[in-house]
């Protein structure tokens, strides 16, 4: 492909007031309105003591940030993306980035909790209005994990040298919900200091995530999956109180080691993976392993009797290729194994339970998607402003997932970047006639039918309650 004219025959002028670069925001924000986002913000977020009028019209400011994030903004200055061409003719109440920055910096811990409440109810509304979590009435998985986000600048509140030497980070915690037929959505997020332990506040966070799953329509079996950082009595007790099952990696403490080495050789079952999976310790690709189960393993034996838990200990072992096999007395080679145990009370068969637990890695897709989107930066020096930014991104992520669920089977499982490039970043020219606005979009847009289906769906009269 090459330019069809000589340089002297091509010119560019930014002078058309009837163009918009992100026509896909029209159906996306219409869906947010139908699910009650402005109403929820007005009812829950009360920045009454905020200075410079930051608390006034919070719903307009929240929807402006969500719209900017949906269009690709990853910093406060990037929210200028909403103030071009004919955008003010299509959207009312767009706020300037300076106003939005003042709004975010007015947040306190209590205001962040108010925004969390909006996020939970907004997710429930999205699940009720769209096929966001198909199969949730039968089975749903709630995955909990944490990540570190590198930040720069000495004045960034909460940034500390944590897990990574010489790198200052903030430490978000997140929970996702998925089903066997749907990509995950974000059930909850928390911003924490860089040195915060992974399990700090985990029992309460898990309780909220499980309650959010119920509000989002997960009325069938719920299984909480987590890494070994969340293997503690408080997290399991939270699952029991919520009526959910758990599947948590344990690590190899002395008690687990004794239990694993007591498994007889004939108890191991072979398992093959359809596609090779990376080993969590070495990163090497493995396609074969062996699995065994201890049906009754008592965890937390050092705690008081009411906090002890007896459930299944399932162990996967793989060959440790980094260590040579041991030569026996008869000249036989004994392989060296590495063990990956997890503690669970879910009722599935051993191999099925192991496959489902391994699928916990799906939460890493959400983390990668988040860091490639609005969490490319944590834009403020104020800790609670960054906490609010993280929650607003979670709401935007769920909104885009619901948009894809309404569009086509392909977009149901597409990444956020794909949803944005196919459905949101569509240029259009507006025409006004008889108090109506018509969007003229590009001829032969490859995803024309998917976009039109989305637009017609969200502009149809709402179904009766």
C-alpha cells in the first residue's frame, strides 16, 4: 500500500466541526445509561466536603472518565479525547481533564468505598441486561489475585520498594468472575501500598467478591480459586460463610510435604494437556503430568479446633528436568519430581478438579489487559485518586465486556483492545435534520453488521421489568 498522490498534492487541515473519532461511544454509553450508571453514582458517591466544587455533578464526571477510558485514555490528560469535533453535539456533560483531576484528588478512603458500591451494582445491572455471564446459574469461578504496577516519581503516595528490587510499585488486588462459557469480568478491586502483603484484607475482599457474584446472577455452584498467598483459614472461612467452594494452591510447607510423600506410587494418574502449559516455577512448557489425591487432609492443625479444615488435597507432579535422575542400587533411574498441591472441597473428580484449578491462570489475562489499558499509568500522586482510577477502570472493563456480549460471538471473547478498535474507534460525520442527529460512518467498515446490531439493540425500547 502506498499514498496515491504526490506530497505536493496532499494537505491536511483540522477544521471540520461535524466529525467525531469515536462514534462507538454512542452505543457504549447508551448501554451504561440503560444499566443505571449515572443514577447509581448520584445515589452513592457523595463528595460533600470536596473543595472547588469537585463533588458537584459526580455522575457527569464519572461517566466522562468511563467514556474516556473506553476510548483509550490511560491518563488524566488523555481525557481530552472527548473534547473534539462534534462530540459536544452528541454527548452532554463532558468535563475538562482539569475538572476530572480535581474530582479524583478529592477522593478519600470513604469515597473510594462508595465507588466500589457503584461498581458492584453496575456489574449486577450489566449482567441483568446483557448475556455477560452465560451459565452462571450452573457454575461460576471467582478468581482472586494481586499484581504490582510500577510507578515513577518520589511524591507518589503509597509507592514503595516491594517484591521487585529497586522498583517502586503500588499493589492492586483484584477478583474476577468467569464461567466455563464466558471470559472473566472484574468483581472487585482494591489499591494497596507497594509493600502490602498479598493476603492483607483477603478474607473481607473474598467475602465481597462472592457476594458480588451472587448479585451478578451466579446462583449455581461458586468456586473460589487462588494462589498460595491466599491459603489461610480466614479465606476458607469466608468461602464457608458464603456457601461457596474453594480451590487454593498450598505451597510445600512441612505438613504438605509429609502428606505428599505418603502417597503410594500406584495412586498417581497420568494427565495430558491438549496444549502445552508453562510451568509456574521454571516457565518451561509441559504437556504431561501425574495427579493424585489425598481425600482427607486436615489443614491448619496448629489453630484452634473451630478453625481447622478437612478437605481434599490434590497434587500434580511433573518431571524436574533441571535435576538429573538418581541412580539406584540396581542401576535403575529414579526421576526427580516437582509437586504442585492445592486444597479444595469442590465435588468434581480428581482430574477434572485439577483442570479447573489450573484454569485459574485466566485471571492473568485480565491483569495483562488492565496494564495495557487505563492502568498503563496510575496518573495521580494521590493514593485515593489512583484507587478511584482503578475502580473506574474496572467499571469500564465490564462495560466493554458487556458491549462485546451484545455484539457477536467473536466479540464476546475478544480482548479489550479488539473491542475498542472494532466497535469504539469508528470515525463518523454527524448530520442534523429536524432535531435529529444521523451518524454517517465509513463505507465498508469490516465490522459494520456487528456495530449496527449493537447500536440497534441498545436503542430499542427496554424490555418490561
